[in-house]
C-alpha cells in the first residue's frame, strides 16, 4: 500500500523517498511539508504554484520546495519520485523554490531510493545510498524555469489571464493602456514587480504553457498558431533559444 508523507514525516531518518502516480490534469490542493522536498517527475510535466510565482518542471528536472512553503501542483501525466529531507541534514537548505536538472547518475540514485525501506539501516548500503543522493542533489545547478507573478494586484490579474491563453503578439503598449499608465511607467512597474522585463516574462510564459501542451501530445504547429507565431519554425526557434533543445526533442522525452 502506498505511503503518504503525512504518515511518515516524523520517521527518524534524514531522507524519505516516496512514489506517487497522478492522473492527467489532477490538481494537488495547496499544502506544505515539515521537511524540505525534492520533487522529481519520472514522467510528465508538473506546474508548481506559490504566492511567489510559477515553476514548470519538465521530464528530467526536479524542484526544491522549502519546508513550510504552501504550494499547489498541477499534474500532466505524472509519476513523481519525491525525496523529503530533514532540514538539519542539508548544509544549506533552500530558501525558495528552485528547479534543477537531474543528470543520469542522480536519476538512478532516485530510482534506487524509491525501493529503499522506510526504516533503512543508516550505516549499511541503503543508508549510504541516501547520503550519496543527498550530496548529488545539493550540487546540481539551478535552471531558470521560474515565472514570477507580480505582487501588484492589477498586474497580477493581467499576468494570470495572460498565462491562461498566452500570445506572443501581446504588447507593452496594450498592457499600459489597460492599466491607464504611460508605456515608460508600465515598463518600470513591471520590472519592479517581477524582476523581469515584460518581453522576457511574455516569452517565458509562452514556453511554460508550451511545455505543458507538448506533454499532452499537442502538435508544435497548433501551439505555434495559437500563440500567434508566424510559423512553427519561428516558435521552435524561440523555444530552443529559451530551453536549449527543440520542442520535437522534448516531445520524444515525455
């Protein structure tokens, strides 16, 4: 019978590993954990939402979630391998959500960790595996898969509406008119509220939504046209520049 983190979080071990399977489109309501979580999607794409913004976690990536941070998850055909660490076991526990790439060695460590019994022997093979996993996870560099949401309520409403149906043709002039401010004021206000320029934020939002749609098997052509790109190739160029790989390659990984 699958374990739930709430029933084992107080276990006297530094690392707990759990596997969960989620149907397509399932939303995991806002919750938090007493431990630091490293959430890895063995399959599918995850969207993590907190009051600080949105993170997209494609296949091959994982996200650090600090202890006590309320978060909501949207799952797209996901099997998760979750690692829960006691904060004291980490030299520098994460202070904010961060996405990391999971290279092959760390991936294999995570797969093996899922098979380890809850009360493993700390000084034998299973305990050493968990220690190695902890060390490997902590040295992985952060990747920019974060879409900040502004604290400014008016901007937040515009950003949330845009994220539901992003189009690359949206202009700062249009948003400035909707806020009844000058274009210069809008630029300053957006940058101050998100830490990103409007153009960079717009592109990141398009990429995030594209990742989720690609995970569902939707075509590059359909996504490109829906987002207002002149052609699938122009969309693919933007996607590759942002992610480092083409959307066609991504589709083969999901």
